[in-house]
């Protein structure tokens, strides 16, 4: 075996430029596989950081159009073929989710706290600066559940929420756009037809929370009665005492909402309840599908690289036909020639795989650093299973695409080989 390896190494180092070009396809394919796995792990770490920002032991309640309404709406569209598609697919507002639901949910066992939220859009103005932005309203419980940090200033209180106080907390970017380097605390900003006192500014959140950087936050009752003229909520966040009981607590919350909304048929549910685990499962399904697609593309590159290795090995056999004839004339067996060329093909693909792992890791490191510079909580890691898979793929390609030229070399007749030389 030592002799086989020495002969294979001699063949690989004999023509370095050809060796590089031969393994280039393998390098690209393996590098892509490593990048996919590493970037996937980094993206997972980023999503986990975002979930931690909003609390890992929370449940999200969203308003949705009941399935029975969707079915009926689909039937109506079928009956009216001339209906404009944009009108047919219009959003149906759900007005049943209200503050009373949140208060009842707070009484559910295993619920530590909860808040409901509504949102709208308005022009926010300070002196000559104005910006159309999203307004988010919630009661003071939001500050106990949400992990966002107020950089300076203070949160509003339950008393201010109850009294329809016109106070506001600005997202970091919105504060910069309106005030620049000036101190916004105590200043008045115009929101629609009302003046609001700025009592706080959030620190930059970045990532999925970057939308918060552009928003203005006010008490929910102020938003509903003075800005929107509504009494319903868009979504709710529930904090749990024991996150391990999220599924059973979700069922309890479901019972409360169905009772409050007079729902006796699950198809008429006008809400959706999701735990953080369910949100992660949805994310993992999307990530797995994307990863599978990217790896499939990388495998095409690996197959092309494998074909390149096979072609080059046929060329090498032709170039070294005299050497093969001489070895066989001196007593080399067919399996000796077979092993020599097969090992050479495997070493070529392994070399390409190792370089691909290194280059893919370096590119993944660059992606992680770039993401971190943009404020994303992105961790660099190259999973061990990705490296093992890459090495296994490289070896398999070397065996599959190297065995044919190796067999061809082993079957050469020594007299004919020497005669051709």
C-alpha cells in the first residue's frame, strides 16, 4: 500500500497545474456544501438570538381569517368570474380580539403576563422633519415581556395607558431621523392631529427587530381611541411561567378565546396560537428545504468535477501507457495497477475536498463577519457533520469516477503497451 500511495503522489505532483484544474470542480462543490452548512448554522444562531430577544417562553396570538370564511369567499369568487382578483383577495379585518381577551388570558394557569397590541401608520413630525412610520400600541406589560432596552428615558406606565396619555417612545433610527444629534426627551412630536411627549428612545435592535428601530410606541388605549378609532387588537404576546408547558397552555388560551368569541367550530377560529417551538419548526422546515436545494446545486458541480477527474485519469493512463507496460513486464499484477490509479483518483478528489473545506470555511467566516458588522447576532461555525459529509463525498467521487480508468489501465497487455511506447 505504501508503494501505491507513493506512486499516486508522484503522479499528482508531476503536473501541478493540471492537478489544480482537475480538482477545481471538486473544490467548488465541496466549498459550496461547507458554506451551505456553515451559513445555515449561522442563520440558526441569528434566529435563536431574535427569539431570545422576544422571549423564549412566550406564545404569540395572531388574528386570522376563519377557514370557513376563506372557503365561502373562494366559492363567491368562483360564482363571479368577472370579479377583480385584487378585490377578491382583499384582507378581511378581524375585530373580535380585544383587551378583555388579554385580561382573561392573564388568569390562565401558567400565564405570567400578557399584552395585546394594535398598530397603524401615521406621519410623525418634529419641526421641519417628518416621516411616515408605523405606530405600535401596547399596555405597560410590554416592557416586562419584551427584551428591548430603552437606551435613555423611561417606559410609559399603566396609569398613562388608562388615562390616554399622549406620550411616546421612539425607535432608535426614527429618533435619529427626527432629532439628529439633539436630545429628544421632553420634546413634542406631532402624530396625526396630536402632540406626543417623547419620554424614551430604544437602543438599536437590528436583525428582525430592525423594524422596531423605525417605529413609534404609544399606549394602546391612546392609539385605539385617538388615532385609530378602534377597540380591537392585531396580535398578543403571552409570557409563560413554565415554557415546557407551552402546548397545554396554548390549549387553555384557545378555550378562553373560543368562549369569548362564541366559537364552537374550529373552522371558525379567528385566531392563531403559536409557541416559540412551533415558530422554530416552521423556520427549520424552510431552512431544510433551502439547504436541500443548495446542496443539490452543489452536487451538480461535484458530478461535473467527478467527470473531469475521470477524463483526466484516462489521459494520465494514455500518457503513462509505457510505464504501465514496463511495470507489468516486471511482474506487476492487474490489481497493483488498479490500486495505483484508483488511489491517485481518490487522492485527487480528497485534495480537492480538503481545499474546498478550507476555502468554504474561509468564505463562511467572511459572511459571518460581514453579518456581524451589520449588527446581526451571527455566529461562525463549521459543523463536524458537514466536514465528515464533504470528505465522504470526495472519497466516493474518487472511487466512482476513478475505477473506470483504473480498470482500463490494469487490463492493458504489457507487450502492446510497450509496443505503443
